[in-house]
């Protein structure tokens, strides 16, 4: 009879590159070895790719151990079973394979999906449900927008008033774009906080009273008139008097929180900064480079005007926040009725349906009881929980599963367990809900269970990086005292233990470089260094893959364009690519379909006249109506893919490689659309404009991507050409939500300008908390960026400006690794600069498998057949065109 096993809960804070997947798969096999049925183990991660890797690694380990005695002994030692035999491994492999249909190895979202699938009607879904694609979400949203805007009567008018209020100052951005921005960014916040009293409610934000008195027009007019009179009596400089008069005129008309006119901005900021001096009754303000001394009655009046200005700005934002709530409410009411209740769901709906917010309100609380029963069944079914990348879990996701997790962790008989892996140093997804505090909370809770039920293992031995990369990382992020001094907002929050590496003999290099000149285009100077590094490494010839990591997609696109022009190497961009809008050929194809659907579309018709398609159109059709009818008929007979193919084939030119690739991708997307059976041209255009692909690199390629996208990946060499930025503590604009210590919402507000926030005690206190979170996440972001490299890190920045007051990543580098007497050139260097010359992929212990390009490839038999031209054809027609040539074909 087997001896009963007492299972330990375990949390593993695992630094970058230390083998999180390895430990997770080990844990799974350990549990199986201890007699646990694999179908009673739940292993959850955040991406399908990670889940697939997890599954494959378990199979590989067990297969390897079952066929090779040495492997069984080696892996068994890691598992804590040095006597693991081939026979036992084979038994475990059979058990695992037999259980495959019942395994719970997947994403957190897929697990929530299964829970909801047991009680769809009870939670308010009328039909069978499915998860929508991005395109389907777009179409459903547009339909909801139309219904909301077309809503007649009083409610429709109220929505338009609320929308105008919410978008004040952004009218030029377009109604649909504004609305889509708000829905994308705020819909989830509304779902979990639908009560209006949270949104811009002054009593909730300032429970002790609002400190700023907003004057009525009459009072304001009299006070500014009196103040201007006092200024004239005590000042003989016309320029000061004139400037204040202009400023007071703006104050008088500004009752909606309008931005300050540019010519008054300096004076405005000077007044706000003088608040403390005005309170003391004696102040000096610069007015158009002249000193204006203020005291006595002037100071009192200025304080009243200042109070009015700040109060007006803050109240305007509170009012806009209430308008946003109304917009979101109108959208959600229609969306829930016409989309969600029909079973058309998004990933964010999964945790919403299981939230206490929703379950308490549905069917008089019956749903909450049903969820309890479902949880009871699941609790009986699953004994062990393995959670990966826990620092990225959102509070809403956690609330949906925490009861199940806590029941297992606190099992009094120790027959169940929880195994959590994560790294709070890689917490870079707070902007989409990831909550670092969850990791800290669970760690503190499990520590209280005592050593008989809990253990904690820190992983800091890198299985990825060379010694120079690790030493650079330690020098920057391991100096806790300097980090606390430079960023006091996160004092005692940053946790770091020095890393080491198993690759201490591996060639490697780490450097920080700046251009030797501070003149000209600084951005291009940095990219010139990046291009030089890439050309020197020669990645294609040597099979070296390079990651160029940036902070924003916009910069990533600019970097990609520059490197494509200045290196002879394929540069891929990991951003989502809109194939219908990023190249001239497909933009022209879209114009063909626009004209077909809307013959009065003069813009698209004029565009076609500037493309090589115009010669074909002009030769075959006498007018736009005849042309449009032909395209519509083709779509009706042949659908879209064949119509697209016929137009591309009709071009009397050879396309260059880039446009040929985009043509194939456009055709493939059209084939996908045709499976829907629809002939709606407008719908097809929307589909094509929302259809996105992602280029993927192969061994020996250069990939440009954001640091956020790079998380979970590694490269032979990493180049970071964009490490400047604002101070880490800078407040991001937009809607902010304050929670209390129990994580309950206190208030939601569209934050005013930082200058007003700093003057208000309540908002200033909130700003300090936000500054702490922003600072922590920014440090995490750069930690992620610097730990992707196997061999070499290249940091590139502008020449150091010692007068800069920004506390950003450059400040941290300057305090930790910069050579003291240098501000340009090579500011830090460690390892072998020519590491790539001795690089041997085949002899590296971590030889990589080729990463295949996963973009859709058109079947050879579906490729456009090349056109052959007689000698009489103009030779200009058969020259290859580059992308820009597509736009400038001759018009007749």
C-alpha cells in the first residue's frame, strides 16, 4: 500500500530566462509520479503557445526517459527521484496519453469558458455561445453604434448630449473613432463599475468637501475688474497690464475647462506655481519677462481667481466623466441585449459572467448560487493547480477562480496543492489589468500556512544569457539603494537578487553607446549605429537572430523602415500589420471595391486614376457606372477571391517581391471572407481593413517589436535604440480609478492636467500612488528588454544631458553603469565586442530550431500566372515596380 502523500503549496519567483516552463513540467510529472491522476491537475497559462509548449515538454520528457536510461536518471534527479527508471517513465507516459482527452492544460480564458459552458442560460445567454474574432467584434460594435445613434426619442437625444460632453475638445477626431476609443479602453471598467455614483461624483472624490470655489459670472467679472484696476494702480508697465487683461478675458469665457491658449500658457503656469506664495500674501510672478510683485488685496483676489480656475478645470473633468458613464451605459445596454445575450462573447466577457457583480444581479442572485455549485463540482474534480505567469493575472480573472485555488491551498488534509510561478520584475501588463499585488498577496497568505504546507524557491540562475548580459542586468537592476534614491516612490518595493548563468563560458557582449555628436537628427543618428551593428554581425550568413526592441509601435514602424533601407537584410516587424492599408497595391484594390459599392465615391475614383489599374479601366469601360456594374457582377458570380485574382492578373507589370507578397496575402484574406458566403462589398471592405497579419522572423533575421511583445521570447542579440522617455512617474492622461485597500472602487475620474492635480490634496495623493505604479512598471519594462538576449545587449541613446531633470531609464543607467567622465561614445562595455565572429550555432548548447514564417502562403496552383508581353510592348511596362510606383501610374 502506497504511503499517503502530503502535498506542499509552492510559489516560485522565477527571474527571466531561468526555466519557468521546465519547473512547471517537472511539477506536473512529479505529481503523476506521486500517484495523482493527470486529469485532476489544472495547468493554466496566458497564451495558447505557452500551453502547447507545456504539453509538448511533458511528452518529450517522458518519451526521452522511457527510451534512454541516462535521460531517465538525469531528469529523475531534477524531479527528486534519482531512481526513476525507463519502465516507470513508460508507465507515466501511457497514463498521460490515455488522459489526453480529459487534460486541463490550457489558457485561463479557456478554463473560464468551460465553466460558463455548464450554465449558459442561467447567466443570461439565450443561445449556444461562441467567442468572436476581432473582425466579428468590430462588426457587432458597428451595428450597436448604429442602433444607439439611430435611437429615436428622448433617450437618443440624451445619448448625443452625453457623447458631446464626453468628447469635448476632441470633435475633430471623428465620432466613430472617439466612440471606439472609449469602448476599447473603458468598457471593461464600466462592466465592473456600472453604478453612476462612481463616475465623476464629487461627493465620493472629495468627501470632506471641494476646496475650490467656482465663481458665478457676475462675481467673476467684478473681481477680475477690481484686480485689473489694482494692477494698474501699482504697476506702470503696459505689457504687464495688457497680458493680465488678455488672461482675465480668457478666464471669463472659459467655463468648460478649455485648454489654455498657447500665448497664455507660461503666465498661467506661473500663476498656479505661485499659489503657496499668494497664500502667504506676498508673491512674485513673471509676466512677459517682467517681474510682477503681488501683495495685500491683490494677493487675495488672485487666490480667488486661481481657485475659480482650478475648480472650473476639475469640475469640467468630473462632468465629462459623468458624460462618459452615460455613453458607456447606452452602449452596454444595447450591446448586452443584441450581442452578449445571443451568445456572441469576447474573452473579457468570460470573467465578467463569473464575477460577483454580475452573478449577484442576475435572476435575483440565483446565478451566484449556481456558480457556487459549479465551483463545488470543480473543487471535487481538480486537486492540484499549476499557474504560470501569475504576475499578469488581473483582479477580475482572479476573482473568477480564487475560491477554487484557495480551497486547494488550504486543504486541511494536505491532499491538494497550488503551484504558482511568476516574476514581479516582469509585471508589464498593468495597463491591461495585470495586478502585481496579487502575487504579493498570495505569497503572504501561503507563508502564513507554515513550512509544513508551503515552500518558496527563488530562481535566479539564467539558462539563457551570457555572463556580460547578466552582469549588465545585475549592475543596473541590482543596485537597490540607487534605485530607491532615484525613484523614492517605489522605495522598498523593488525586489531583486543577483542573477548568475549556466553559460559562464559563452561568448558575450554588453554595451551602451551614444552618437559622438549631438547635432542633426538624433533619432537617425541612433538608428545609424543600429544599422552598423546589424551589418557587422551579418545575421543571415551566421544564422544569428537579432531583436530590435522599442517602446511604441509607431517608433517600431519608423525603425523598420530605416533598417530596411540601410541594411541588406530582411527586417520583420512584429506589430500587427493591416495588409489592406500598408501598401499601395492593396489600397488600390480597396478603391476598386469602394467604387463598385459607391459609384459616386469621387475620392476612390480619382485615386484609381493615379494607379496602373487606370489603363485597364480606361480601356475597358466608358464610365464609372459601367466599371462598377462589372465589379459587382463579378462579385455576385465569383465571390471576392476570384474577383481580386482577376484584377491583380490584369496588371501589365511585374510586381516587386513586397507587393507580390501583399497581393498573395490579400487574396488569401479574400478566400477566408468568401467562406462566410456574403456578397456585401461594404462588409468585405470592413473585413479587409480590419484583417491583420504578423510577420515572424526566421533564424538569421532581424525582428523589430515592442518590449511588451518580446516578453517570453529570446534572441541571440538585442538592440534597444529607444531608451529615452519621460520621467517614470509621469501620470498617463485619461480615466483613472481609485480603489481602497480591499480593492473596492472609490471613484472614477477623467484626470485633469497635472498642474491642477498637484494643487488638489485628494488628487495629488492619488497621483503619488499612480506615480509609484507607473515607476515600477517602467523599471519592469526595461528589465524585460535587457533579459531577452542570449549573447549580446546593445543599448543606444542620445548623448547624455547632465542638466536633464527627467528621472527615466537614462537616469538609472547614468547612476549605475555609466563611465563617470564620459557623456558620449561608448559609455559602458563588457565582454568580447567581436563575439559574433566566433559564433557557431551548431556547437551552441542551446541550438535553436528554425522558426518558420507563419504568414498565410498561397497554394502554388492559385498563384497569379505571370503575364508575358510581346516584343512590341513597351519595355517600361515590364520593369519591376517598387511600392511607391503603384501610386504614380500615368492617367489618361
